[in-house]
C-alpha cells in the first residue's frame, strides 16, 4: 500500500513538528511539506500535489480558510481537513462549504489523529463529535424552507449509496457492498450532492442520518 503524502500547515512550530513526527512514526504517512501560513500552504500544495492536507484555521496570510479556497481551486484538488482549536460554528460551516472533507479539533489524541488521517485518505469524512450536533442543527435551519424530506428526489440506488456513506464507508467500500465500480459510486455521489444541494459528503451524511431515521 502506497504512503499517504501529506502537507501540514500550522503557525506553531512545536505543535506542527509534534504532529508531523506522530504521523510519520505511525508508518504509511509521509509528511512531504510543512507550512506556517496560508499562502505557503497553498503554494506547497500546488507544487507537491499531496494526497491530503491538514490546515490550521488561525494562521497568518489568509489563514486556513484562505488556503482552503486556493487549494480547492487546484485541478484536481487534494483532500483537505482542518486541524484547529476553533469550535466556531461559522468556521466549521465555511470550511465544509468550501470543500473540506474533515474538521478535527486539536484536542484529538495522537493515535486517533493517525486513524483519522488514514480514514480521510481512504475517502471517508469526519467532523469532531462535539461539533457534529451543531452542524446538524444549522443544516436543519437551512433546509427548513425546502421540501419536507430533502431525500425525496433520490432514486432507490442513490438512497442505498447514501445510507452506506452515512455509515462512514468510502466509495470503494460502498462499491464492494453494492457490487458497483468505484467510479460508478463517484458518479452517483455527484448526482446525490446536486439533488440535496450540499457541497460535500459530510453534509450529505448529516442529512441522511437525520431523515433516514424513520
């Protein structure tokens, strides 16, 4: 299995070095670049083309949100997750709307961070549990003026795929479960995101968990 090529951006060198050492020592993860501000993070990603990027939000020169905008404009963009101390709902929503696949709070333990990096690289998404509830409440308000069930427009196949995504499965794992090719699952996911009017898998999974309870 090939190593996960990762870029890490944080303006606190001691914390950044500690995270980098933890990830590298775990095996299977290569921290190919480190940045201390938003502009440097975006430039590194354009040059190094990593698989995954971990961004702090509070950094100089555009910060993590500014870096995220620039990184998501790359073709194709890498996976990006925020690794931050910010529990601000606005930061969370903005990061997810811009395309972040994960939002991890800095209180996470070393071993859990390693597992989250591996999960994110495998195509799963993640929001720190303490923030997931806030995200759901915000999305409920967002969908209040829409159709009673935002999943109503999905086909049976799309609903089956979304149920598995909501359980945390990657596209490859969904494909195995439903006997579909990974690229076919990706095609379905694009359609699902458009129909639900959401930007990423995290928001889609949140809607699914809420509306598939019954």
